[in-house]
């Protein structure tokens, strides 16, 4: 029989997986599959990021916070390169890299214990618990997928249909 802490940890990890894998990565890929290479690297101005930059940034952030931080692996991130890239980086490579990274994240999440969630680590100069690491990457990923969705809708004038088949007026 599970104790309540283990049950809560399992429920929390499952929710993180749902939000990251089922929602955010799915939506990111749906958007990218609508865009041409030129559109993926489109920047409206020098202060804005392209979809390609945002994908590279998400990969760097998740690798730093989960693989290095929570998973206690070496931090190899070079953050500025994520934004300096002008492309094109082949979309197939970026999506394959994302899939490989998410496999690593899944393996780390599968091994994450209640103790791991409470342990504080240094990540990107911040002192963060495993719990705060997972909250951060989930909200950060969702935030940037929202930007990618906005860019896609702006360029394609298309509803992405994320909620097709769901009655959003249900009470």
C-alpha cells in the first residue's frame, strides 16, 4: 500500500507528464507541422524570437533544469546560442532532438521520488527544489508553446483545434 507522500508524488509526476508530453509537446509539433522552414525562422524584429529559437530555447531550458538539475547530470547549456541561431536548422532534427530529450525527461521522472522533489539544487544560479524545477519547466514550456501557437495562428490564420471534440461551455 502506498503512503500518502508516495501517492501525491505519483499523481504530481503523472500531471507533469500529461502537461508536458500530451499537451505542450503535441501542440508544439502541431504548430511546426503547419509552418514552412522560412516561417519557422521568421522574426518580426530583432527583439523577437522565431519559432525555431523558441524550440531551441525550450530544449536548452528543459535539459538544464530537468536533465542536469533534477537528474544530476552535467549542465552543458549554452543559453545565448538558443537565441543567436538564425537558422535554418532542419525541423526534422529539432523535433528528433525534442523527442530524444523528452525520453530522457520521462526516464528521470520515472525515477523521481518524494525525497527528490524536496531536495534543493542549484539550477541556473537559483536554489530550487525538485518540485519547483518541475513546476518551472511545465509553466515555462507552456508559456513558450503559447507564443509558438500565436505565431502560427498569425502566419496561417488558422485555429489550431487544440480543443476539438471538447465542449468548452460545459459546466
